């Protein structure tokens, strides 16, 4: 026995070395896997994009925002990058679908936009102080504080989305909220979608599609259940899609598994919230003819989540964060509000009179002036936020940003006002 112990003791260093080598090899392959590489890259890229503007805030922002607010933004930036990485891992693990992951991406982009705005405002405060323009410095200070508060709020919304949407991969998540889905014994597999308690015409119809179906374009409908009517289906996993009366589409529930001998009852009232956009009553503003709801922060070709031609209508929608756009009678489009967070069983009312904003540009007294269009450009860019053809006609814009007012002429584009921020509930005059 003593000989065996001595042999084992003499070989112990070699065993330790071998075990360490094996462990390092395992760690290497885990960290070199596409899973790790992609999600780590997302984290690093997000952190890098935030870093430059964050340095401006940390170095120059304390007197403008206060030490506590600067610290909160610093910590929030690190958290946003981590939230996005968590969402990436959850998607790779199959515990988050594409729409849910897009919520995370949108939240991170919106946070980044807010941080850029904070840094820009801080620079403008310093420039105004150097130019001895106290009123402008005060205005830019207020804008910096408002953007900072919006950024902090966005990080918290993203944190909530991460908690709700991405459970720990090692624990098998419940596919759907238990309050919304009930499983009962049945001689045949079946699904019943209960009637929505809101306005009878708010939801046009429900579609059952195969689990994981991309809803970004035309999709194949497997079944179309009528409210409160049992529908016999084939065993399988289904996504439940809600189609709204105004042409919007959103995922009501994902990955609902229907097995042999099981009937599934789905209660949309347990998971739906709603948005109500009040009619506009302020004088001088154009009439709003259409209200459209999109996922927050999305641009380009976007999916309509809700739409109505009747302001004041209750718009049922799945829990999430949204931007609300409006169209006026003359066809112009503008963002009314951004990042409206809606929870299940919660109704968010938008008081349009308080949120609306715009410009009225009066004609310069120049003989022979030929103007093709009047633009509200996003400050410092040539990106058109809104436009009109006629002087004196309101140009509707989102109230939370700054704009340059420009005239498009045959001879070129000319800015007549720069970095103007409209106030909510008013038409800002430009003369």
C-alpha cells in the first residue's frame, strides 16, 4: 500500500497538469464557439460605440448633470451592453424568438441615441458658456438633463425586457404565460382562443402558424380559429398571431404546444394591453387622420403593430415598447411619441394635445423667392424629419429632438435656423 501511495504521489503533478490542460482546451472551444463569439462581439461593439460619448459625459458633464446622474449613465451604459449580450445568448439558446430579440436591439439603439444626445447637449452648453450666452446654456442644460433621464429610463425598460424575455438557459422556460394558457384533457387535440373583452372590432382575426414562423412578410396560415370556438388541430407547436382591424400584426403567443389528448384554451385578455391616442383639439394644428403604432426604434420597412383612422380608439397590443406616428389630412407624417411602454392588462393613454409639436415657417420678404419645399432637418444632418410645400403651413415633428429649418430651392439647400427645439403642445414660429 505504501508503494502504491508513493507512486500516486509521484505522479500527482502530472495528473494535475493533464487535468488543467483538458480544462483549458474545453474553455478554449467554448470561447471560440460561434455562440460565444457572436454574443461577445455584440457586447464589445455596443460598449465601444458608447465609450466615446460616455467619456465626454464623464469629463465635462458633472457640472451640467450632477455627479449622481453621470455615475448612473456610466453604470447604465455597461448594463445596456450586458443586456444585449444576455438577449443574444437567450436567442441562441432558443429561449427568445426573433421579435423578442428585436426588442432588445431596439432598446440598446435607443439608449445609444440618447447618450449621443446627452454628449452633444453638454458640448453645446460649454460652447454657449464660452460665447457668454447664458440663456442658450440654460436651454441646452435642460435638454441634456431630459435626454439623460430618457436614457436611464430606456436602460430600465431594457432590463425589464431582458428579465421577462430571457430566462436562464439552464432552466427550461415555460413556453407561454400560465395565466393566458390552460391545458385540458380532450379526446382530440384542439385550440380555443377566447373572445377579447375590448371593442368587438379591435382585433380582426387570429391566425395559428407553425412555431417560429417569420412574420416579417407573407406567412402561411395553418388555422384561423373563431373566438370562443374550439378548433381541432394536428398535434404540434404553434404561434398565435393577432391581426388587427387596421391591418396591424403582432405575435400574441409563441410556441404553444398542443399534444394528443390535450385541448388548449388561450385567453388574450391576460396578456394584452392597449394604447389610446386622444384626438387633437389644439387650434392651429392640422387634423390627425391616421395613427400607426410600430416597435420602438425601428426604421425603414417596419411592421405595423396597430393602426386606426379614428383617434381615441382603443388599440389592443401585446406588452412591449412602441413608437406612435401620425398622418395629417395633407399626407404629412410625423412621430408623436417614442418608447411608450405597455404592460399586460395596462392601458396607456396619450394626451395628444400635450405631446404634439411643430414649426410654422413664415415667408422671408425677398422679391422673386422660389422655394420648392420647407424642411425640418434633424439637427446637424441633411436627414428630413418632416416637410411642407407652403409657408405658414405647420410642419409637424417629434418634440424631443432639435432641428434645422431649411429651404429647398432650385439653386441649393439653405438653412435659415439651426438647432431649434420645439416645445410640446406648441407651434414654434420661425421668421
